[in-house]
DNA sequence: AAAGAGAATTGTAATAAATACAAAATTAAA
DNA sequence: TTTAATTTTGTATTTATTACAATTCTCTTT
C-alpha cells in the first residue's frame, strides 16, 4: 500500500515546501518505507546518501511536513513518534512485540460530532494495540 | 461523571493491590479529579496530605494500577501520560489550548475485527484533538 | 513483643526523545 | 558579486520516565 507520488519535488512545491536535498531524501524515505518509521529509522536509512545529515534536520523536516499536512505524527506509546506519509483518514494497529504498525481501514463515526457541538475538531485518531498475526504464529 | 467507588481499600484489594497509604491517596486523587490528570498534578495535589511522597512512587503506583487494569494510560501528545480511572471503553477529546481532556461516548466499531483476523487485540483507542467549546467562546 | 522476610517507598542518578539556539552553509535575489 | 533569507548542522538543554540501591514499612512467625 505504498503511497503513489510521481514527482517528489513537485509534491513538496505544491505544499509550499522548498525542495532541499534533505527534504527530498526524507520524503523519499517516508514513501519507500511503509512501516511508519521513527526518526532514527529515517535518519539511519539516509546516512549512506547524505553523510552530513543531522538528526536535528530530520526532526525539523518532519515538523515542517507535519505543519504542511503531508505527514501524520503517530503517538501511540509515548516512547517515540512514528510518521505516516498517508494522510487519508485511517486507523492503526501497533504490535507490542515487533513494534510494527499496520494500517486499519477505519474512520471515526460521525456520531461523535453530536457530542462535540461547539468544538473545533482538528484531528481524529483511532488505533489498536496487541500482538500481530505474524508474531502470534511464531 | 465522577467514578463511583464506595470503598477505596476494598476496591484495591479486589484488584490484588495492597492498599498502602500512598496507593489509597493516589487512587483518591484519580477519582477526585475527573480531569485525566498527569503525574505532576497528582503528585502536587497530594503533597499536603503526604509530604514525604516521592514522585517515583506516583509513577510506580500508576504503573501498578495500569497493570491491574484499574487505570488507563492516555497517550495523546507524547509530551506526557494522562491517567483515566474510568476503564469503560470510551474516547477522549483533548483541547490544544487548555490541555483539558473530556470524555467521548464512543467505542470502536466491530468492523475492524474483520481486518484484524489472527491478531490479538489488547487495546482499542479513539481520540480527537482541537479546541474545546470553552476555549472557543473566550 | 521481637525478629526476620518480603514488599513498598524514597531519592538520586541515568536514559532518551525532542527542542533551543547559535554558527555555518546553502540558496535566491538584487 | 554582494546581500539577504532560509536551511542545515552540532551542541547543549529540557523533561518525562525508568533504573536502582538504600531505607522504611508491613506482616508473619516465633
């Protein structure tokens, strides 16, 4: 279920993000890995191509992406943030054993809207935790 | 919507938790505040009654409670954990402005069960973020 | 009541994710 | 080319949480 983005540079520009080399590389990494990586995974996977890359840049860039709405920051355990390039509303399942995050095809029912009369909703999130099928079958 | 627990000690014992003074006090604080407090709020609110209380004890105790299933740990922002004494399945709304967390009467639809065939689900969570009605009306 | 074992509490130190910040580097504009 | 603006980098800082060992408490057994 890899996100289809033909032209990385164009995609960044379209979202008012200057397409610098680190930004292109970080976006590429996010598209490449559909595993909802954390900062370290992204950082480490790019060190070959961008040896001078700083981890701060990865943090900065992901924040820029989040501000621009092209990544979703997944907070599930509190230990670390995970990043999702797929911005269509959906849920997640995180395995307590392998830490993998898989997508769930789910959206929050509109029933809640009635409960949140007069509230401004910026974000709706759904996730489950447990043990994934792969880990269970080992 | 304050949780009704008649006998604190009995409630702890029933869940195989030795009712020590700090544990009783921390449970009382959780029931008293239905604001989904964080560790610091709990700690500070108890310093009068328990001047020797250590913050580590608050952490330990909340972990004990979570293990025993009598509190839910809410991870919404990643900045800090919030604690909910209400263990019935429901969702939350966190205000970006006042940091208040309110309850939502919502449960995850069983549709996801079909997507998670062969998975062991331990936890289902729903939350929204935005600006609450009080903050909007200021 | 005293002793001893086991459990809980405490305080300090350590861990680690994320941010602050200022200097250096890069890019864009004039 | 010079200048201005933006981005990147590295280090230092912040802060929530855990690790851990020492102390205190509790409960049982003598």
